[in-house]
């Protein structure tokens, strides 16, 4: 008899073997560029969100909340950066 209870689940034999990562997990084919209209649309959405983050930063600074102002400014810069990357790099 074994020390295990009768309802214990036995592990599979292959579950104990370690999985080795492949040497080159890079993409097998190059990515397609997004269509220009889609890139313009996504950059426009990013521009609107960057303006909103900038508004939060400005209102927070005027309202005496410097931490929130800095966080809003960082959000504004990051959103504008990603919008620019989307538009120009595709």
C-alpha cells in the first residue's frame, strides 16, 4: 500500500521534466504596418488622451496637488510619445 489517500491525483510523467526555452524565440515573419488611416486614428485618440492628462496636470498644479500634477504630466508625455510612435513607426 502507498501512503497517499485513495483520491490523490498522480502527476503525469512529462510534467516533472523541465521545459527548456528555445535559443531564438524571435518572430518568424516581419510584422505588417498598420494602414495609414488606422495609424492616424490611433494617434488622434492618443492626442485627445494626452490633452486630458495635461488638463489634469494643470488643474492639479493650480489646485495645490503637486504629486497628482507630476503624475498627470508623466501620463501626458507618455501618451503623446506612444501616439507619435504609432503614427510614425506604424
